């Protein structure tokens, strides 16, 4: 019998992964709090679009509004529940879906930031699995329509990473990896925590900066002062991660030690880091439409995850005895933009003091 799968959160990432799993024949139900999104998908199907013609599909997928989920109590229990909500919604979302889990069911954090501990606080560590989506660049363009603005990874770039919190390769994470391999490239990892912190470094270098400046991903990379500020952000995050004992992976194709040195004034390392960042722009790895998720949130007037990304790096740094002033400064700027005190503009970063 196929596992029964639920996605709580059918936004950009949850809707994209859930929609494609449904397209591939898996038993998927989406759950979302946005009524118009739910109604549009019910009436017309979920539209998934990308940069290649074969990525443009419309998928008929079951979807429920939050208020309808109580009906699960009369159905077969959920074997795999993906939490794809913002970090600040993790705890209530996990509590919400937990009563409907099968006896051997588990919850997957398919989110930015590091939320496995929050999920485990509700369902226990043994029922918690991590899944990272890197360089996927999807957005909820409009109700019922999710678009991807970067090419698929394939053999050249790993998009999904799945892992157990204890680091062993178990049958369930191997099966999960096999499942999402039908969507894009996947790695079943023994280094979930190092992978998580490495992705946090990437998010730290991109999300808050887009939110503070109003710029797209490519515009951030091609503006020298903003690009160098991003490198400083990444450098601090690497040092904090190292102090916490994480085994870090490459960060935007940059060796973590090179990135750390680049932000600390090493000219050779800085040249390497900048060349690598600019190479992805020149290679057309992102479309001009690509905007990091926090930049999207700011445009939509939504609460951001800044406290769970740059704010988290700064807070963890203090615990480890390391200052992360650039991350702290960016956190403060994004909060000012979020409150409407200042507009999102490049000058917010170019003139930043820390």
C-alpha cells in the first residue's frame, strides 16, 4: 500500500514538492490556510511552471483548508506529514497534524532555517526527519500557480537533501529520497545538521538582503557593495557554525573556509568568493525573476523569518562567544522595513553600520 502523505503548507516549496509527488502517482493531500489558493486548486488544479516546457503542468491534487482537516479522523492515518510552513508556524502546524499520524508515521521539516527541534518537541525525535531544498527558487506566483525560476539540478547540482537527526541511513529516509528523486536530484545525507547550517548560511546571504533592498537575487550579486556585505554575512555564519561543531558543506559552491576568510579581509579568498557568485549570474543559473523567499514575503506584506535566519546566527554566535555584527545589523534593518519605518532600498545595506 502506498504511504499516505500530507503537506501542511501548500505554498511555494510545499505546493511544488507535493504537487509533483501527486503528479508522479503518490497519495498526496495538500493543506493550506489561504482560502483562495485552496478554492483555485480545487476548481482548476495546481499549475506548476518552470523554465523548460516539460515543467509546465497542471496537476489535479486533493487540497483541504485548515478548517477541513478534522475529516482525517475518519480516514486512513497519515504516514508522512511534511511541514512546509514558515518557521514561526512550525510548532502549531506540527501540533495540528500530529493527531492524524499513523503509528509508524513521521514528520518531515521541509523548511528554511532549523526547525527539527521544534518538531521533535511535539512528536518526539524518533518521528522527526529533515529535508532541505536548496537552489530550488520557487514562488507562489498567484493562487493556484507555483513557478520555478531556476533550472532543475539534475546530475550537476543536488537540490534535495534528506536525513535522520541521528545521522544514520535508515530505510525510511532512503525511501523518502527515492520518492523525491522523481522531482529532482537528491542526496540521502548522514550530515543533516551540517547540511542545515550550510543552507542557513546561504539563506543568510540572500534572504534578508533581498528583503532589505527590494532587489532580486541577480541584482544583489551584481552590486559590489551588497555582494561584499553578503560575503561578510556568510563569513560570520561559517565561523559560528564551526564554533558549534558543525561539519559544513560548500556554500553557494564556495568552500566554507574560503568564504570565512573572504569576509575577514583575505584578498585572495574574497576574489574567489566573488568570482564564484558572479559565475552563477553569468551562467544564467537564475532567471531575472528570481527573488529569495524573504524578498517575496516583504513584497506581499508578510511576516519574515529574519529572527530564524540572521537573527538566529547572531544569537547562536553570542552563545558560542562569537559576535556576528553584520547578521545582527541586517536583522535590525529588515525589522525596520517590515514595520514600515523605512522602504526596502539598496541604501539600507550600502549605508549599514555594524
